[in-house]
């Protein structure tokens, strides 16, 4: 098939009249610019962008979005919010998980995400017992993604302890309880079951350095297939940083960089509270910082040090995390605006004079997000998956300067998501299922 767009964001920037030749397996095999639209082309009357991967989601938490916004009797912080999350988690069975996830994944597609990394720790039933099929809730999530049409990186999380230093899990964490053998068994079963599905990747995942011991993390990584994505939460809260430092003798990212071969297949979620050495070391490692600005703002986590990290060559991606928002443009806007508020200046993420802030953010997060999810997507180029988002529509969009279309989409909400492709198949927008 051939897809023709009035304009497309290519690795070298925006280009007019772009035609993509897409193979039957959904791989882009050719990209040409300045090409007239053919009569049989799938026509995009707008701007075509690489599909945006969502590198961090807890799908079930969408059910509590907007329900934890009343002031409580004590401090309203991350730890208070976590108690409400525990209460929700205790109420869900695999059918509930599948229904919730299907709805949120469809919403992600409509908003412009084309892949999702689901960070999954609801392994057991509400009483803490295993389901007859140990991977029941993980399969529910994958089947929800398949039903919705979004590509899925499933991350079954090792969650063995309640705090750094090997503390036991609390009663409200009994659903999450896993040992290394449990997680490896679940992951192996899923890889075997979905081996032929190009839209399913199963990664290696530990909840955090609070939830695993150094030995458990080492065994998990050594026993997982080489090359799969590796994800974990890190340095989201200052209390977490202090607990890890007390238990392990180093701050979380510093400890990881010193004890593991942190590299391009790693995605460290949040990494909010880094000192300069950690920040620059993470940037040099090639790992991806998985940033979730709407959730980080909602939970009062703090603000990532974006400008210096990008200047050091760091890779970034975005995630919807608690799913208070499922819109990539909103994550990108919050990412940049948080920096502007902190730094009291504008245009933080653009790498050079004259560069578009929106294009720079979008291209960087799409490319690194694809790597963090284990998919060959994230750019409109030969050899990449045809995971694509078309934006356009409306007189305000059409009247705008074409060179500003991505900035207008990210920062001014001008230009709706008109069509979404996963491996060349329309899954949202016009003619979607």
C-alpha cells in the first residue's frame, strides 16, 4: 500500500508531499518527498507524524483518575495517594482489568499513542492467592491491547519487598507479591504464547530498588533474554531516594550505574530526583529516562532536570503512568512548561537556535520511546514500522503556517488526531474499527 501525506515529519524535519510505501507486514519500505498524490493512495490531508510510544502505563489506575482530588485530613502527597490506589487494586479481577485496559488503550490510540509499555504488578487475586493461570492478569492486558489495536510491551514486575533493604510487603501489597522465579515463569509463558505476534513484546521489569534486593535484581536480569527492554521505577520521590541510599549506600541511579550495565535497552521511569553526577551518567549511558509529566505533576513528585540532561546527550520518552491523561501532546506540553516555570525562561527543549521546540520534543520522545518498548518504530523511515499519526482538520489548522504545525499541535492544541496507523493499518480515526 501507499500512504500519501500533504506533509510529514521525517528524521531531517518537515517535508511536503511525502509518499510512504508500506509492505504487507506493516514495514515502511520507501519514503519519497515532493511526490504527487496517486489516485489509489491512502491520502492524509494533513501532517503525518511518527506514532508515539507510551513507555509507562498502569492501565487499571485510569479507574481512579479524577477521584483522588479532595483534600484529606493529613498531608496530601504521593504516599497518601498510594493508599487510594491500593484500595482500587484490591477490587479488580482479570475481567475488570481487561475491560478497563481495553477502554484506556482505545483512548490512547485516539489521542495518538501507537504502542504502550504496560508496567504490570497486579499478579495475584485480591486475597493474595495465585490465579489458576499464574499469568491471568498479564494475558488480560495483552488481549486488551490486541482488541484495541495498540502495540504492547508487557512488563511483568518483580515486586518482592515493601521498602529498600528487603522489608516485607505490607498487607495491602499482597496482590503484587512475586519472587524472581514467578516473574521469569510468567514472562516465559507469555513469550511462548505470543511468539508470532509482531505487536507484542515481553520485557524484564523490577518495580523499583525499594521492591527488590540487589541479588534478586541480578538474577532477574541474568535470566531474562538478552536484548529485551528493561524497566524500573527510580527516584520518583525524595523519601525513596533516602531509603535506597540508607539501604544500599548510594542514590538509586548512582547505584544502578555502578552495579549494572545500564545501556540502551534500559528505561528508568521518572528519575526525577538526580544529582548532577547521576544526571550526566544516565545521559552518557544511553538509557532512556521515561518521563510522565502529568502524573508527576498530579502526585507532586517534582520536576526532571531536562535542559542539562538533553545538553549531555540524554534520551527521553513519555508515559501516561496513572492515566490521568492519555494524550501525548499534553505530556509534551507539561514536560516543556514545567521546565519553563522552574527556569523562568522559554524554549528549553529545542537543541539549537531556530529549532522547533515541539518538533524536537516529539521526534526525540518518539524515537527513544520506540527503543524503550522494543519496537522498530518511532520515525518515518525505510525499515521502520508504519506506526503513524495524522494530524489536521479545521480552518484554524489549515490557516496556520505549515512550518509551525507540530508546535501548534503540542503547545496550542491546534490540529486534531485525524487518523492512527499501527503497522499500516488504520486503528483510530476515519475508517477505524
